């Protein structure tokens, strides 16, 4: 599970769009101290920016397009204010000092973030204010510089109860799509995925039985829609990291099958990874398997029957069972794992050709 440790560590700031060093703390301190609001001593320029808002069943995806050049290293700090100018609070995963905040670096004149409505602490529906402040910490500076500010009307629906599981459902759907690629998964695979979500996203005990139930069901979702939902809800998670997670899911029950690799490729493309980059990523994720002669690997003639093919595969696979190599050197065990993957690939290739 070499990727999972990195993912768990990297997801620490999963909700509010990822940490940007100590800049956020400085920025929020500056905002709290009045450095970024309308001070009689400092006039904050108004940003020339276009906003686009897209709602789904859980929240709102916000995109900001800056019409003027913004220097490299600039960051947006986005707060929500009520009608009296007070900051709107949020659950811990989306808050700093108790107040909702979404912060993102500006890349190519654009930034985007997601606001889950039920994560916010507010009393009634209506029009609120989204306050966007662009800041930058210059090299050697002790405090960030405020480059500009803009406010937008932001309509919130009726308050709802926060559910971490519902927020994570699209990512779970992607995991289930890979886990169920070859039919009913083993209990071991489901337990591994459950443990990953509990440790990575700190699922409270009260919701763990519901998590277990969600993961034990059959896969009936659309992983194309789910991939797009993950991109919106978790913009700080790199598509390559999500693909790495799915690669580990594919290994839960042993070597990844052809169908699981196919699904990971499709999901990676939905996540925005160009198709021409897939061969490189497939190799990096150790999903690329090439067999020169699958018939020779199984030790059968090309006119063998389907029953002969299955018999040859099971016979060779039995000799590589983990129990039979458990007491051998680590190199032998690793070789057995590699050989198992190659045999399965050879077997699936022959069956596909038939």
C-alpha cells in the first residue's frame, strides 16, 4: 500500500482545498486585523473578475476568472458573510478559526473551489455575501500584500445537516467501480477501503456503520459523473493521486485485472488526465503489463480448448499461491507476485482473443 500513506498525508487539507504553507494563517490574521477590509488608511482595489456558479445536490462549485493579469503566487481567500457582515461558520474540515474559508492559488487567471451547503453554519436561507480577497506573500516579506477584493451575492438554500459520507460519496463510487470490476469483491477488499476512508477522512464512529453498509452494496453508479463530482468537490486532490488510490484499490484482491485497469483509465480521463498521458501514468502506477506470447506462458497449444486454457492457468497459478512461497526469500515472494500478474494477463488475453 505504498501510495496510501502519501494520500492519507496529502489529504489533510482535503476539504478547504489544500494548505498553501503558512500563507493562509497570515492572510486570515490580516483579514481579522482589518488589513484587507475597507480601512480609511488603505484603499483596497476592486478586482475585475467574473464568477460562475454551478450547483449540484450537495453544494456549489465556484469558478473565478480574472480579467487582468494576476502575478504568480497570488492566492484567493474566500469568506462568506451574513447580512450583518459577520463571517459564516463551518464544520472543522472547511473552517479556520471556526469560520468558513476556501483558499486556492490562482493559475492562468483562474481559481475554483467548492462550498458544501450543509458544512456551513447558518440559520436561514437567503442572500449572503461571498468575499474574495487576493493576497500575495512576496519573498522576504513578513506579511501578505492585499492585491484586491471583490464581493458577490451568494444565495444559500435552507440549512441542512452535515454528512461527511454524502460529501465523500463520489469518491466512494470511484473506489467501488474499481473494486467491483470483476464482479463481487472479497470482504478483505471492502475492509481495506473502509479503513482507508476512516483514517483519511476521520469518519466519526456514529457514521461508520453507514459507511460499512455503503461499501458493502453493489456498484450501480456512473463513474463518469462521479469523477466530475470529485474534481469539483476536491479541487486540491490531484487527478494522478486519485488514480494512484484506485490502482491500490485494484490490488485489494490480488493483481489488478484487465477490466479494473480499463476502468481506472476511463476514470483518469474523466478526471482530466489526457489520454496520451495514460501509458506513462499506467507504467508509473505499475499497471502496465505486456506479455510477448501468452500461449507460451501458459504452456498450451494455440488449438487448446477453453477447458484446457482454464486448467493450465489454475495449475500454474496454484504453484505461486502465497502460502507456498510464504517461507521463501523476499525476492522469491516478489517474483511470485509478478509471475501471478503475468499469468492472469496471459489468461485474460487468450480468452479475449477467443
